[in-house]
């Protein structure tokens, strides 16, 4: 009897641990696991009378389909490409993909990164470089020129790496980027995604995020030697009370990028990319105009 009671107590402890895990995630950017179907996305854009298209970029060698949302017109010369953090999906950029000012100035694109949304959901791809190679292949296949790569959190170093690989990327904006390999904040809850006894309790998007988090510092260390060769404009926007990605990341980017502009948003945390578009938009418009002028 005592054996079964102890097993029951053990299961209850696991359930409690899982509950605390979910609660802790909901207090951060990890709340952005949500996925919207193609029809849900198109319905929103039709309601707003915005001409949007959804397509899939197929990578046969990896049995991978990357979902791409596009709002574009033929006469626009600037292309904005948005990368979300982890966990999240292309829906994190809804406010930008429906913004009338941005639509006037550029073609807008965003993707579900591999493992998220409807890009092979649950199949993690922990290599930043491989993700950047795939995004570079997407740009080349679609023949996009004058690209500005915008990335939030995990998407920040992805946007910068893409610029290293593809000369059609003319500028980078990193918002709250997790890019300093020596300043990776330890989030204890992510460990639950790595323990077989608790991994099954964690929602799929969070498991993918945990897998990325586990090797993120090593991945960043592999890339940092190349940042010095990136001479295009790089803008780094960071909240000064970010409790997910430490503000100290700005000291790193100031040191390693030769053409960097640091913008600090006062009294703001990690959520600025999706929750404070009003703080981001003026700087993005300024970057568009800069690329236009240099072009």
C-alpha cells in the first residue's frame, strides 16, 4: 500500500511541477506558442481588405515545409522579412503585417521558423546557421532584393546570420536579441523539456524552444567570429528591464558589430517587439528610408 501511495504522490508532484512550469512560461514571451491556421490568417486579412498570400517553401532534402505569409505589391523595392522568437509563430508579427504605413513603404514577409507554427511543428532545428541557410535559399528562390531582416529574441541572431550569408540583405534590426553567448540567462523551467520524465508534459512549442535553449550559447559561440565582417547597418533595440534576455546584450553587440546603432527603450521588458509596436515602428521606418537612400 505504501508503495502505491508513494507512486501516487510522485505523480501528483509531477503534475504540480508541470503546472508551475506552464505558469512561469505564461509570464514571459513563451506565452507566444499559439498557431493560427491558414484560413484564420486569411480571414483576418480579408476582413481588413489586405491582399495577403500564404505559401510553403519546400526543402525536399530535409522533408521540411516552411510557411510564409506575404503582403506585397509589385512596385515596392524594399522587402521586410520578420523572424519570431521561441516559442512563437509568424502570428507574433500580426501588428506589423497589417500596418498601413509599412505596407506603403515595403513588401512584408514573415515565416514560421522550423519546428513552430505550421513549419513541421514539433521538429526542432537547433542550428542557427542551418536556419539562416534555409532563409537565404528562400530569398534567392523568391528573388527578393533590398531585404531588411528583422528578428526578435532568438530571431535576432538569425537575422544577423542571414545577412552574413546573403548579400541581398541590406540591413538588420534585432529586437531584444539573445545574441551574447556568455550572457545566456538560465531559465530553470526549460530544463523540464530535457528530462524524459517531464518532457511529455510540456506543450510541443515549448519543447522545441527548450531544445533550442539548451544549445543556444554554443550556437552563438560558433557564429561570433563572423560578426565583424557585417558592414551593413545593424540596429539593436532592447528594453532596459528585460527579464528574459539581459539588457547587457547591448554591450556585446556594440563590441562585435562594426556598424551598430543601439536603441534603449526605457522601463520596458522583453515584450517590446509584439506589445510595443509604437516604440519599434519609427526606427523601422527610419531604417527603410536609410536603405532606400543607400540603394
